[in-house]
């Protein structure tokens, strides 16, 4: 009798097929949590940028060498920014989320752009849409690439501070 040591071609192909399937499942399972973390970081950055504009206005922080007449947070379809006196200081691209902007808790009153101006001498911020119409509330729903990643950012001109809520819910 002749015995050969080693594996047959069929055994090798079956093993490689199983490894390919397991490897594909492992990569898919790794990218979802990574996208979720990136989404959470981007949402935190949006919230922090809006909060920075508010704090700068309250503290009457200078914009460059001049006392700022106003600080502004802007959110558009592809980016969000922090600015003062009508110019951008920092602008950030939107990569890991899409969003809808709703005014006055009215699903029919939506836009692609929101500006929130915060003046040092005023306790009441100004919220405007792309047509420069003043609003009293903006509700921004941020949707991540993973369906479970949803956050709602609420900002009322009366309260003057942003709130971040988990899920797609109404502003309190």
C-alpha cells in the first residue's frame, strides 16, 4: 500500500473557502462599530462647536484683535462652521452623518442650512434659515451610517444653550 502524506486539492479548496467566509464576516463586523464611533465623534464635534460659539459670546471673547460683534454657528449640507463677525474661523466637513433641519417643531418647515448668531450684548441668540428668516427653535436630526445611530440637537433662542438627545425625538 502506498500512503501519501498531505492534503488533497479538494480539502485545501474547502478550507480556503471557509476561511474566506469567516474573514469576510469579521471585516463586516469590525467596520460597523468603527462607523458608529466616527459618527459619535462627529456629532460631539457639531455640539461642541455650537457650545463654543455660545460660550465665546457670553465671555465676550475677542475675534482676532477686535471685540466680536457676534459669534456664529452654521450647519449646511456638507459642513458646519464656527465664525465671528461674518467670517469663518473653523470649518469642518460632514463625513459620517446626514441630517435634517426642522424649525419650530414643524416637519413642513425644513431647510438645508441653519445659522445661529450669538451676540455678546444679547441674551437671546438669533436662529435663521437659508432665507435669513428668524426662527425661535431649530431641531437637527443627525443620522449615522448605522441605523441605530440617531441624535437630535435642539436649540431654542429663549434658552440659548444646545441640548443633545439620543434618538429622533421632539425637543423638550
